[in-house]
């Protein structure tokens, strides 16, 4: 593929919160002709997300927090229920998700399972998200969680069946969370409900 793309020009549009670039490149089409194309890409780094589950109790740990982009796009409260997640910050995905889990939920994990990697918005965002599952128990809770600095994260323990219904009702609208809940359901890690 690298022989089909030639970067011609890169402009830095913003380096305020993360990096927004405008790139002009030549692209070799299937017809064998070179076309000049321009795209903007937003680079915020790669991230990781995890769904904590308890088979015995049939529960999952989720979080609730304010997400400004959802507020400006029709979410009246800006609050979003989601799986624990965070940026890698130059750590491995496994190290980063362990750190994020303890900061956000208060749980310290022993065993985690990587399930897949996903580009969540490949039309304009460079981020790759690493997805994990982990079984939790009450004795793994080391602190209250809630995040760090200005984060105000509410930790939720929800019955798995209720979480699945929250997707249908629109109470859960976060893509990564829906993917993890559905993966847990189809992989039959959690007992199917009626």
C-alpha cells in the first residue's frame, strides 16, 4: 500500500489539545492513475478499553462521565455510560488499561484478556483502540476510583442483562462499550438471559 500513497504536503492546523493535520497526498487508483487527494486527520494517540465482568453475580462494571462532544451533538446532559478506557500515553496497551482501570474504577486486575483492536472512526481519527475483558471480584477493589485530576467518573456495577437492555433503550450509546457488551454476550462468557 505504501507504493500507492505519496505524501505531498502536510499542514499543522491545530496542536492545542491533540494534533489536527491537513495532508495532501497522491493516491494510485485501481485504474492505474494518480489522483491528488486532501484529508484532515485528528491524532490523539492510541487507547485501550476494558469491560470488567463477574460471572457469578452476572454483573459488569461501567462508568458514567460528562463527554462534551456528545453534549454539542444532541446528548442533553452530556453524560455517557461507558466501559473504562484511556489513552496509552506511550505505555503498552496492557499496562495502560491496568492503570486506567485502577484510576477510573478502583479495581486492580490480575488477569486480562485482549479480544481485538479497532479503528473506531477511520475516516478522520487516527486512533486505534485495544479491547480487553477481565473478570473481577469484590476483593480486587483497592480504592473508590473516580479518575484523576479534573475527571469526575461515577463507577457503576450493573447486572449484565440490564446493561444489554440499556443498549436497546439508548442509555448506552458508546461504541466501544456496545462492542464489548455484545462480545461478552456472543462469546457466551456470561450466561445468556431470556
